């Protein structure tokens, strides 16, 4: 965990994400950072716990106020309120559990965040596609401006639909934005291309895209658990994520 207090801006960002008030574009960017930053994930879990603690403290304070308001009454009156206080305490526990359950990430989101790391991209001066537009898009990709990269690469793919480099990096940029469903067809095409230099990585990212989408059946049908490079990680995922 990062040392010292969180900056106010960072705290507000975490709070907005936990409470579900973050705008869609900001949420996608935040989830991209979350996928590659274990310290940020730890801070997010702490923020969830803090918000839950605040909710529980508020309910507990209400219960104490009720006890104080009726504590000066007769013994008979106190015994009359005891069952109500017991039910209120039970309701508080259920409410707290419900809040925790609502804000916790799903199983596939937690496992995906643990294993997904965006492809670093090609060295721009050595890009295999000698095209300044491609290279401009690769610069945007490396700066994590994935939307701009996709916007620049897609016209190139329309004129050269068989280009496996474009297919792979468009898919990579889409997955980095949280658009796993849109990334799947591109990754699938490269993964099926036996002569592509990106085939192995495309299979791995296709597997992760299925994981992000919750498509466990498609994950199993890939047979990637036997892959000499990615098989061990895939088996670990299978052990952790078993819906």
C-alpha cells in the first residue's frame, strides 16, 4: 500500500468507483489502472471496507440513540423494546452484508485483474508496419490512450483486413478499455492464424477476454491449460474461477 495519506483527488476517485457514481469513461480508465496496479487494488479494498464501516457505524449510532431514548423508562418498557433492538441489530448486519456484496467485484473481475497485463506494444521506430499512421497510433497505445489508438488503427484495418498486427493491437486496445466482447473477434482471428507472430499471445488474451466476459465454457474449449507458455497461468485461473 502507498505510504501516507491518499491525495484528496485519489480518495474521491476511489469513493466514486465504490459508490457507483463514476462516469462511464472515467470508470473504464480507472479499471485499466486497476488491472495493472496491485497497490491501487489494495487501496480500493480498503476504501470498500471503510465505507462499509461508516454505514455500520451510522446504524450502530441509531441503535444507541434508541436505547438512550428509552433507557429511562420502566423495566417493563425496556423489555418491550429489547426485541425491537435485537431485530434492528439483525437488520443492520443484513444491510451491511448487502452493501458489501453489492460493491464487491465479481469473481471473473477479481481473477482478470490479477492476471491481465496489457501488451506493451511494439517499439515505435521498429514497428513491423512501416506506416506513420500506424506508428502514431502505437504512440497513443503506449501512452494508454487506447481509444485514440483504436480510432487510428481501424481505418487501416478496413483497407488491409488481413493484417494480423492491426488485428492484434486493435483487440489489445479494446480489451484494455474493458471492451472484452468487441476484442474477442479480433483476437480469435489472430489466434487461428498459424503463421502469425502474435498467435500465442492472441490465444492468451482471447482466453482473458473470455474470462472478463464471464464466458467460462469458451475458456475451457480453448484448451490453453496445456499451452507450454500460458498453461500454468490458465490452470491457476481455472482453480480460482469456477462458476
